[in-house]
C-alpha cells in the first residue's frame, strides 16, 4: 500500500491520514490517487460508518508541492507548466484527473469529516472542501492563495459553501482566514481551540457512527444531489480549464520565470503580499 495516505480502522470510524508531514502534507503525484484508494477501501468495509480525514503532523495540507512539480519535466505528466505553445487539453486531462480523485471524498458512500489544523491551503483547501463537513482549529488557516496568480480552485466548492459574495471576496484576494472566521461565514461546520480539536471531531464521528450506513448514504446522496443540480460538475469543468490558463497566461508565465530566478518561497511571498506586478513583470513601488 502506498504510504502517502494511510487508512486506520477504529471501530466504526475509518481514519484516513495524509502522510507527508515533512512537507506539511503537500500534494505530490501519488497523493490524489492514494486518497481515492483509501476512500474506496473504507467504503468497501461494511463495519466503517464514517471517515475522518486529517493530516499527519502540524498541518492538514499546504497545497501542491511546488518543489516536486518544479522538478518534473513536461514529458512525465506532472509538469504544471508546459513549453509554449501549450496544449490546454493536455493540461485539462492532468488536472481533471486530480479533481476527480479529490472528489472521491464527495462521492464517498460514507460521510467524511475533514479535521484541519495548521493549514488547508491552495490545493489543500480543494481537498478539505470536498468533504461533507470541516472542523478546524481556531488558529488553523484555509484559503486559496494562487487565486492571486497561477491558479483557479478546480473543485470549485467555494460558492456552494459560502455563496457568491464571500467566495468572490476570498478568491479576489487570495486571503487565508482562520477557523473562527471560517465558521462565522459558514465555510466550515465548527472551529474549536487546537487542544479540543481531536476530541470534538471524535465525538461528532462517534455520534454519526451510531446511524446505519444505508441511512447515512441516502441522506448524503439527497443533499449532494441538490448541490450537483445547481451545476457543480459544469462549474468544475470551467474551473479546471481556467486553472491551466492561469498558469500559461502572460502573468502566469511571469510568475513561473520569477520563481526560477528568485525561488518559490520568495516569489510566493511577493504574490501573497501584493508586492509584484505580474503584468508589467516588475516590483510594485508602494509609494507610486
């Protein structure tokens, strides 16, 4: 079994753990498929009633592992940016595969609770938002920072969680918000102090686990169908196409070239702090 994502059975609870703690459980080429595989295993076990998804160590998931993908080559299927002219359908096929694998959490017959400490950032927020419920530590942070440049959230769950205005606020700014604010705007079910997170999630899972699995499955199908009838799958197609465009637009290519010159950490800092103009490809003078 691939140890990138682990499954542990704890009575009626299946505990799935993203297991790359040395890089804050950042997404590599194996993780999306491993998530889907562990979900399938939990669904195949009749004794499991509910799944808890968490990250090993101090974070849920910090997003895509940019160091890993930066070292990937165009021909190996993992490169996030192609040479120009680029093939949008090649990019779509790659990212759509990951989106479908993350959506195994949404389609799981068993309810899935995301337990978030540290960060659920960028692609990590995609994973969390595919779960049925999210419980965060008060000081944990969630957001999609690549919305500033070089990314569009392919699972496209933000609008369905918080409505158009809050979704626009978060994706127009790329800001991260903490657990307390995420609960306030309805993005997550509950925010609790870090020290109470494990116990709170366990109590919720144990309560759900007393319900028959067929009953849980029917309720989940009905609720999810309401969301899907609003056009979720169509929205995801646009979002996945746009994600590729963001990485191959003039601004996206400037971001890539800047990262090759300055390194990922410095370039991401410039992006998130708003200190670089990606259109003119030069630093922003705050006095201008």
